[in-house]
């Protein structure tokens, strides 16, 4: 396995899934805070066989097998983050996209990010700040950081970029109001936005994966 800047696991594209001589699409999966790449890698087989699926580990160690893109504290007033870490995090994801494309011979025009919770936060932030590197984003049970908005790309650079937001109405960690706020903030940016609410909590539910997989396949 290539030695890239993020520890990761890979599910290769299935043999014969892509036309001969074509570069495969790439799906990079980003896990939530306190977890690791295994939590996303276990879902890799659910995605289109044409994809090279890379499950990446975030760089900040919180404990044994516990990692994050940025430190966050949950308070009665809401989530408090270390904004400088978050900014470094979305820049690191953008850099890792280039590394993974080169390492696995993927099509740079068909790189999708899929994240859960903090991974969804980073996926949205990367699209908004480096849209040329990302063909689309799946955000499961995440939110949109207000801190990213001053750094976002122009409307023209973002125009037509596909985004899927899937969120559980019973989410006990990041409430459904955060998904609705993200939807309302992103809608005016002329993104190709799809929004789904499911009857689940803060988890990577089978229904969420099914929504994500079907949406991604439709965009290849």
C-alpha cells in the first residue's frame, strides 16, 4: 500500500467494472470523531464496484484507535471547536485527494468524498474550499461549520457541484436542526443539492448507506 500522508485502507475497483483503458472513480470515506478508518471501511463493499474506495484515518490522535480532524467539546450551548485545526483538516483532505488520485491511478474528475459526522463536516468543508478537487460529497449526520464560510470558493466555482445530505431526525449528537441549517445555507449557492431525512439516530445506518450508494452510482 502506498505511504500517503493519511493512514488508510483500500477497496480496489472490481475487475472489469470499468471500461478498459479508463481511470476508475475514487470515493474517499472519512470517519467521525473518536473513531478510525475501520468504521468506514466496513461499508466499502456497499458502494459501486467501479469505485476505488479509500477509507482514511484522520490525523489527530485522541487515544488508542481514536482519532479526529479537530478537537470538539459538546456543551449546552452547542459544539465548541478548535477552528485552526478544522482549517488545517480540510486543507489536508484536499491534499490527500491529490495523493490518492496519483497513488491509485484514479480519475481526478471523478473524486467523491463521503463522510460521517466529523467526516461529513470535513467533506463539506473541502468541497466548499477546493471544489476543483471534488466531484461531489455525501454528508451523513454532519453539519456545516460556520468557520468555513469565509473561506468558501466563489459561486461560479461551486455551481452545479452535487451534494447529498442525509441526517437522522432522531440524531441525539448533532440534532436535525443542524442538517436543516446546512441545507438552507447551501441552497443559495447553486449546488446540486439533495436532502434526505431518515428515521434514525446518530449512526451509520443501513438506510443511510443505501441512500449514499444509490446517489453516488447515479453520478458516475
